[in-house]
């Protein structure tokens, strides 16, 4: 019984540790960080990239992106996001710019650095309350760190397909301008899968049955 208990606890730890890694991607704007191009973004001067969700894949609760910090990497990641509407191919004024802090952010060091700066490049996974948007409608995503240092958002590895210019807010508060670079920013939207939690429950049930069997 002791062996069984140790085995069950070990499996529980393994499943909990891998639960966050599994997610169903509902939109993929291209990953990173294979590109050498990064753009600085902040709450005051954000950049934004558009996305369109397909029918049946309109709800997400995790935003994953690739990037680095413009300054020294902080101990804890304090990030925020903004979702805005579209206005004839540009972010709608007032529709993008209200930043909401992530519930939590996890970062994974990719082992790479930003060319010319030497800053470590991370994969960030930001958890949010579930968001459901309309299928076939264009929305704009902005990301930023809260406070200092600013975030450097990596461009996508997409080289074909839906590649287009993204927009940044100029020094004029209510004006968005396109960059001269036709590219995408690296991010995807997903829903964490509950598979690991279900397996954890089955493991507990298995242990309980084995215990009753030994006692009988």
C-alpha cells in the first residue's frame, strides 16, 4: 500500500506539473522567436495586431506571446492586455487602449536573446477570464508590461498567408498609424485543456479502489 500511495502521489505531481502545458489553440498568429525583429510596446504607446476567430472557436482564456524586456528582467511578470474593435482596417479609437491586467503570467526562457541587445527572449503565457468574441469579426490585440521596463514584442514566423502591417499609437493620443513593416506579431489564443485534471481524478479513484481491495 505504501508503494501504491507513493506512486499515486508521484503521478499527481506529474499531472499537475503538466496541466498548464496543454491547451487547445483557437487562433494562431504565428509563433516565435525565429524572427530578428522586435517592437517596443507600452500602455502609453501600444502596438496592436488584428485577428479573426472562426465559428466554433470563439472562446479563449489564455494569450501566449513571445518577447523580451527592454530593460532588466523583473522578478515577477506584471503584464496587461487590451482587446479592441476594428474600424475599416485600423483599431477603433477608444476600442483599444483599456488595458486589463492578466490573472497570472508564466514565462519560459527560450535560450535565445534579442539581436543587438542581448536581452533573453521568453515565451509568455497569460491567463485571463474566459472571453467570447464574434466569429468572423476583426479584433485587435495589444500587450504591455505594467510599469517599467517596457515589453519588446517579437514578430511572427509567418511568411505566407495572412501577413499584414500592424499599427501603433502615435504621440497623438487618439491616432493609430501603420508601421512600414508588413508582418505579424507572434501570439496565439487558446483554452487550457482539463485533461490533466481529469486524469488526476481517475488516479485518485484507482488508488481508492486498490485500497478497498487490500482491506477486504
